[in-house]
């Protein structure tokens, strides 16, 4: 009898474990490039690891999981990437293609009409607890409006870049020196969330969205001193490199030839501080007994602002350095220290998590993402669903070089949105994008152009002409508004009987409005120059 009872308990335990809903953690870095960690995204190319930066926590994560050599962010800048990842759609389909997207603002795109990852998981299982900590996405506003139960959005505005530089951005309250870019307070908040899940054992989805390594770069003094010593030794600098930043009151004491080395040390220290923060969270996950049933996805919102060699370009550029990013995944069934070379994109995360969570709820029919479960389970042998649209990266931005890129198979096509010039690269053989194949492969080029245009037309993507026209309209409107203010202020200043105090206040306002008019006109002139530029960099 006792044997029978034991067997029944064992079967019950196995069944319960089999149906246990998995947990998900996304750790999202800001402006972290493909080659800026100490983890090479290709096992057989150790030179892809950064020679100076030390990220031991990410090394441990890679050893127990899978690195992706061909992972892409949705956009070379933060805002559209952060919207795309939430909704499983390209930036063109979401209707958010750049920072300060003038067409999106004019059309008043409502992000709440999309299904977020958090909302999808709650459809899969109402027990899921969803949390979002750190840098948000301006057009999405408050993340509690997108299905998140818990956030750290406790300031006057939803968390943006300013929250990585100030504890209270509205009042310019500084972040303590022992919490650069909030890396340690973010870790502690995440740890508290994990402790609660350790107690209630509810399934969860948590995003930790770092402010590092976005400028302004800050780091712990103790960590920075380590890298200052390393760089002083490597460069044969006797007496060492002074720990003086350009923002310090004694900045004039720093020899100019050492300033660049200080910046390198500060950046490397910030990288390590973020990595330490990540390690704190991963250690807590293990301590709470949650590691075995949790998928951890580490990645970045766009390419790095530093060098991304051997990739060309970086942040705000549509070359591989701006779009190809580090990605490491660990979790149930994922082979340790493995590598996947199949191209994937962050808009795949929603569909993947829907699959892994075993959701019975139907997904929206207009998603671009596919489930990555086959490669999670089988690596390069996993067969992914066919992508109807390939990988479309549409970037008609008015403040940088406007390019649309399209990867299909081994090939990546790029189209300059001012000149219409086309480039084609085999980014498997030529990840540095040095050999343009358009003349050698005219049929392939033409076919990819047709596929790209069909997709952009299907989703109603903004055109470059539309963006330029809308930006012109915006600048002209702001100029006119301020000109009317100037006329009104001049009229008030000509009135008799004004007190000295009132006159000073009106003069101050007049100066501000006049400066704005000058600024808007300069931007308009620059816009007219930019729209005629055919430069690729």
C-alpha cells in the first residue's frame, strides 16, 4: 500500500512539474554593442569579445545557455526598439520608427491597441505576475497601461533616459555615487520581486531595463580605478591616470592626452558595474530555487555608441553595428555553452514566450515574430517557421542618415531613402559589409527590393517625404507660435507704466522666444540640407 501511495505521489509530482508555467526574465541593456562584452557571440571567434571590458556574470550566463551570433534589435535607436519588442511587430508596423517620430505624433498612434508581452502572458495564465523595472518607452507612457502589475515608474513622468542620470529628473536630484546609472537599485528591486515569487511560487515575467551603458557614463570609483591602472600599465604611463572627469570642478588639471583613456576606463567600469548588477539578479534567481524553470534573455536595445568592429557603424546607423546586438538565452532545455547562428529578432520574443507558456489564446494575426522555441531546444538544427516578411528595419529618420534595411537569408539589402541608392551584402560571409553585391547579383537585388516594398506598402509605413514634410510643418508651426509671442511681448514692453520687475521678466521671456525662433530656423535649414544628402555615414 505504501509503495502504491509513493508511486501516486511521484506521478502527481511529475505531472505538476510538467505543467508548471515557465518564468521569463528579460535583461535589456541600453546602447550595448555586439562586441562590447567579454562574451564573443561566436565561439570560434574569440576576437569578438572586448579586450578590456570584463563581464563575468554574462560569461556565466553564456556557459549555461545559448549565445546568438545573428541577433537583431528592431531599430538602431532606443524608442522604436522598445515598442517593437513589447508588441512582436516591426517598427514600421507598430508605427514608431524613430526617436521623436513626427508622423507618429501627428497621427496620434495609440500603443495600447497592441497586445503586449505582459497582456499575452496573462491571457495564457491569469496567475502570471508581470513586472517592468527601469527605462521605459516614451510613446508607450505608463507600463501599467500595458498589462504590467508592478513597475518602478514613481516619478512625474514615465521612466526615460533622464531617470538614468537623475534620481528625480524633474527636480534634478542626483543619483548617489554608489548607484551609477541605477544599476544596483535596479538589482535590489528585482531581487525583492524574486523573493516574493520564491514565497508564492506564482509564474512571472520580469523585465529589467537598464539605463547603462547610455551616456552620460558613470561608474563606481573603485571599479574605475581598476581600469585606470590597467590602461596606465598598457600605455606605459608613469604615475598613473588621474581620476578626473570633464565634469569635475578640477577638470582643468587633467592632461588632455589622458582624457580619452579616462573615458575608456569609465566606460569599462560602467560595463562591469552593470554586469555585477546582472549577477546579483541571477544569483537571487538561483537562491530562490527559480532558475531551473526560468528563461533568461539578455540583449540590447540597439548597437553601441562605441566601436563595434569588425561591424560597421553603430547607434543610429543601419549598418550591422547599429542593428546586430549581443543576445544570450538560458533556461529549461537550452543546451549549455551552445551557439545559434540562425538570424533572429527581438520582435520574436512575444511569439516565443506565447509558445513556451503553452498559451491556448490566439495571437493577433498581424505579428511579425515567430517562435524561437525550435532553436532554443535544438540550436542550429531547430527548424524555424517561414518568415513571410524577412527582417525589415525601416528608419526614415529626419535627424540622421535615413536608410531602410532588409535581411533575407544570408543577404542584407540597404536603401538610402534620400538618393534611392541600393547596396547588397552577404552578411554571413561579409559581416563588415565591405563588398557591395548589387552589380554582381542584380536579380537578387531586384527581388529583395520588391519584397521590401510590398511589406512597407502592406503595413502603411511612413515614407521619407512624409517624414520631411511633417517635420517641416512642425518647425514652421513652432516658429510661428514663438513669433506671435515675440510680437506680443514687444507690444507689452512698449506700454507705459511698467515696473522694473515686470520689464525684466518680459525681457527674459522675449530673449527665450527669440532664441527658440533662431533654433527652429537653424533646424529647418539643416533639415533642407539633410534631405538632399546622399552620404551613407
